[in-house]
């Protein structure tokens, strides 16, 4: 045999040592269990554990949070349906957001009793609500809900001007024409926010039930940057008819140009940033066809057009082709335009059917003549003021001519 024999004495000694070690280990474990359990005397004389002493408070909060609409609700109205309340406690936190993480603004009112949104909700959108309230002892209670707003069957949009990214003159309002008549104007107007840089107060005014114009009290300051936020998605403009626009529009105000046409002197003075840069002979409306008085805003520029009396209620009195350098001042057909048929009328007598005419050539090929110069130095939103005419002042809604309405009436 290889190796050494194992003696009985060696086995016995090893066995005794193993028993001693096991006893020692059991003693340590017993001590540890006793200490962790807290069964020993702590020196307080109570002999109670921490949990038994009542220091860990497991009592539920008395506050009750209620969220409307209920969890899982569908076809929820976009206005008036969302509300969070607390009983036997006060709301401390309410968070409402859609699935993209866009938050809904709101306020806690009634001393913590109620939360309501500051705006309407978007249509066909799922929202999640998380609300927390505290009772008188500071214990919190939380509640959550998820719901989906209605998908409208009938919608409307606002067709607006000026366009996004455009530059316009100091007289251009932000005008919105709605595709459906609005019977809830306050809700619709509230959903269109206008911010300016530098800041200026901008107010809206309704013309009928389908047009809303915004402007400041005075002409825009040159260089003003305007941002319009459309939040019409979900706004109930009339019963059962909801807006569907959620977009931002930006435009800039260019240099200031205001031109004044004096019907008596038959001259137009062009001022750029307050300084006269040009005086131009003109012809205006002849007796019986007098040009409107008032402040008019250039709303359209046509390099060449055709002017037919039938389109403005004058029958077959005129039909002129290749009219150059025409710029619209009213919806009813008033233009300031180039005139190649007027002979010596410019600066001498009034011969038009209500428009303001400047000397030009047919088709506008010569860019050195007065009408061409004025066209090339004008932009949409520039102001043309007519004074000393025998006609009345142009209506504020005939074109973008709300400047003829006082600020008090505009904001009434």
C-alpha cells in the first residue's frame, strides 16, 4: 500500500475539535438572532420592539382625491369635463399630460379643494392625470386616471394672413377667416395667443361671426417680431363643431411706410420711417365716384391685371386690360395703380371710378415712371391714407382697414 495509515487517535481528536467549533457557531447565531429580534432587555424596561412601540405610522390618509372623468373614459368633451377635487384634505399636486408628455396647465383653487385646467383639451387625445392631496396630519393620498377625448365629426379652421415667415408693412393686422360661423367667440379668441418683440398690447376684434383681426393701438413699430400660437384643436367654436389647428405662425414688420393722398391737391406724399422720400401727382375718384377717405392697407400686389367694371358693380362702364402696378386697398375694388390712359389728369383733375391712379405705361414695362417706382418701393401691409375726399370714411372691415376704428371701439 502507498501512503500513511490513519491512526484512531488522530480521528478522535479531529472529531472533538469539530464538535467544539459547531457549538461555538450555534452560540454566535443564537446571540445574533436574539439581538435582531429585540427580545432582550433594552434598558427602558418596556421590553417592546420598535414596531410594537407605535413609532412607525401605518394609518391611511383621510384625504380623498376624486378625478373626473373616470379612469378609462372615452369620448370625453374637450371643455368642462376635466376636474380634480379633494375632500378631507388639500390638493398639493396635479399633473395632467398627453401621451407625448405635453402638460395641461391648470390651477389649484378653493384653498386646495379643486383643480381645473386653464385651457381646453385637444380632441382625439389620451390624457393621464396624477393627483396628490394631504390631510390635516400631513398624510398623503394619491389618485390616477386616464381618459380619451372625443373625435369630432364636424370641424373648422382659420385661414389667416400674413403667412408664416413673411415680412409686412406697419399697418398689416393678423386676420383670421373661419370656415364656419363662430358662436363661441370668447373661447376661440382665447385660443389664439399673440406675442411680440418688443412687447406691445395686441387685441382682437370680431367682424361678424367668421372674421377675427388682431392689431395694436397704433401702427406696429418697424422691426417688430410677431409670433401667433394657434391652439384651436379641440375648441368648440359652435355646438358640435371643433377646431383642428395647433400651429405657430411667425412674421416680421418691415420698415415704416405711410403714404398720404390729398384729394384736393391731387398729390401723394410718401413717408419712410417718418421722412418724406417722394411726392407723386395722382388722380382720384371723379364726382359721383369719389375715393374713400381713411386709412387703407395694401393687401395685394399685382404686377399686371385687368380691371372690369362688372366685377365691382359698375356694369360695362370700363374694361381695361394690362393695368400695371396695381395694389389693392379694399375688398370692394379700390386700388392704387398705374394708369396709362389718363392723359394729363395726374396732379390736375380727378378722373377715376374711385381708385388712386399714378402715371404709368401699359403693362408696366418702364420702371422709371411714378407708378412703377411706388410699386417697387411698397409691400403688403403698407398704409395709404386718403384725405379731403367728398366720400365717407372706408368701413373698417372693407379690406384690412380696422385702423379707422377707435381703440375704445376696437377693444369693446
